[in-house]
C-alpha cells in the first residue's frame, strides 16, 4: 500500500526494485488492494512480476482486497460486497495484475448492507470458474468468520496484529484456529510506530494516514514511543533492531500466522527479512512483553469513522 498511497510520495523505481529484491529473497506473498492508489498498486505489482525472473514470477502469490468505494479526491465512501460488484472488481484486478487468477481474494471490510454469505458465495463462484484460488477475509469478527466458513472454505484471515494490537487474541484468533484458517498479520510495525525509526519530531507529508491516526497524536504518540524505547532496550540486548524484534514476536505466535511487511525501500526490506534469523527464547519473549504489555498502546488503531467499519471490533 505504501508504494501507492497513504504514506506520502514513493519512488517508483525503488518500489519496483524492492519488490524484485523481495522475490529474489524468496518472498512469495504479495499483498495489495485494488483501491491502493485506485489501481496504481496492482499495476505496479503487475509490472514488477512481468519484469521479474520467470521462476520468481511463477512462485509469487497475489493476495487482493476489494470492495472499497473511493472518490476522485481519494476519500472512502463505504464498501460494496454485492455479488455483481465482486465480479466487477475481480475483472479489473485481473486485468491490472496481468494474471489469469488471483491466489487469495477478499473483501477489505464487510459491507453492512450485504450478508457475508452472499459476498463469500460470489468469491466461491470465482473459485469454481478458476479466476480465484482461495477465499480470504479481512478484519472480521469471530461470528462473521464462522458464518463465512459455513458457506465455503476460508483459507486466510487478514487482520491487524502486533505487539500493540493484540485484540484478536481474545476470540478471533482462537476461532480462526478452530476452523483451520490461517492469519496474515498486517501492521506488524504499526505503520512504522514501533519500527524504531519513527521520532517525535517527524514531519509527515500531506495526506499521510499517520497524520490522523490516534496513536500518532500528541500524548498518545509520547506514550507509544515510550513503549518503543523500552522495546529498544530488549533489542539492543540481543544485538538486533527494534523492527526485527517486533516482527520476530509476531513470527513467534505460531506457524499459522504470516507477518505482512510494508517495506517501501530495499534497506527496510533487508532489515525486516533479518527478523527471520532472530530467535526469541522464553526469557526474551517475557522481556518483550514486559516492555510492551498487552493493551499498553495509547489510542485506537484507526480514527473513529474507520473503526466503525471494522467488523472485528464489534
């Protein structure tokens, strides 16, 4: 997403080089949304795949979110999960990506006007037609997860999960595991907040999501960066970076959880991939959770208007 929207300007050449570096390193999952830059991100990924070595291109899996309704100015006006809308969104995504199928397809947020059974049923029809390989969901609660799984097999739930966003542990994650549904965890560095690189005096570009995110505001930011300072002590003790420690913590949660890394540059990608070499012992994990206790974050993870769209929070 950050290569196309919501975090200020991105360098196109560096974006393509970063995707190629990820593929070269053995990364196989490329996650996007058709509304990231109103199609820009899918076109970017499509170009990166066309210009990548054949073996990397063939290994790559595309995970696509759909359903968000946008304005010319870039605003969000809701979500559309009607079956006819699913088919329409899918047709455009396949064209932009330059692929004959999407590996994991999911609505970005539940459309409150359309039963989840209808939306999932439409994706299931696309699976039968060969246009989609697997059905996913995004930011849904345990009840919706069960209802969806009763219609068709659900491969994966994409949801925010990090040291400072642990709400899924109460009910959603146990339900996913009961149903055999994997989790792709986004926001593992909380949009850079717990990366170790964000500073109190950082000036954000116009339109940067973090400019309106509650966790980046005033006293909330001070408190949250205090948590990062505590986490830095643990990371320094192991000789690794704060970001690597935060990602390694998510990796430690189980083999059914895959962290999504939003690196826009090759150096940040290299740092993130280094997390796979970080081994957190029981003592390390205890130290990490003492530095950043569950529920310690100040502020909600989205502004109130966007929180209202999260089925996972209801």
